[in-house]
C-alpha cells in the first residue's frame, strides 16, 4: 500500500525534525564537555553519562515546548520519546566507543606515542618501556583506575591496601558470564 501524499509529507517533516533535534542534542552534549558542568565528577565516563542525561532532558523540554507551536504539532509524544531514546542511545554508544576509549586505551596511547614519532621503528622492549614509563607511571594509570573503582564501589580501600567489594565480586560474575556467552578469553577476568 502506497503512502498518500499527505502521509509522505508528514513523515518527511517528522524525519526532518528528528534530524534537527538529534543534531542539536548531539551538539549540546559535545559542547557541555567544554563547560564546568559536572566538572567535579572525576570519572570521565560518569561525567559523560550525566552530561548526556542533561542534554537529553534539555532537548525533551525543547521538544515539549516546540510541540506547542504550529510547526511542532506534527510531533506526537511517541515521536518525542523515540527521538530522546535515539539521542541518548546513539550518543552513548558513540561516547563509550570513541571518547572513553581515547581516555583510557593502551592501544590509543601507543598509537599516539608512535604517531608523534613516525620516523622511528620501536622494538617490543621499547614499546613496553614507553608503556610503563608514560602510561602507567607518569599518567598514573594505576592510581586513576583504583580511584575509578573506589568511586564505583567495586573496590574498597582499607588501611593495609585495597579489597574487592561484594559489588565488585558480583560484577566479575557478570563479566565471567559475558566471557562465556561471547567466547572471550578470560585472561583479564580470572588470573
């Protein structure tokens, strides 16, 4: 069954509005990183999720207001919900795969280090030394990861050191399950 001309125009208008508000929401999400909003949240991932929630909320308010105008009458509440879910989910996938990876990945660090010295060929030992000296020691990778896990309540700090919490143990059971389901080597999960 072919869509009527009236329905085609409505769908094109709705798609256009989705594109505009999705683009505005994504731009707002990115711009919020350049502000001090939630700057007190030290874990980059958590700050990003909070900023994404804030930008999704602000876009929701804008959409609800827009819906009261003569141009916005095309949007139903279902359209607004779908748009916000798309905005949140697609930006969360993008955020966790690129910015979060850039913030914490050993691979990205090594590529960046080598890229700043493109004329040099590195031996395995040199790469290992660079990783330990800069990524682990100077960038305080261990301190940063311990801090993140304490904030997340997966590790507890005791006077003699650190211990995995009950929540951390539960999380590791979950990762074991994920490793089983997706046939992942457990070398990083259970040493």
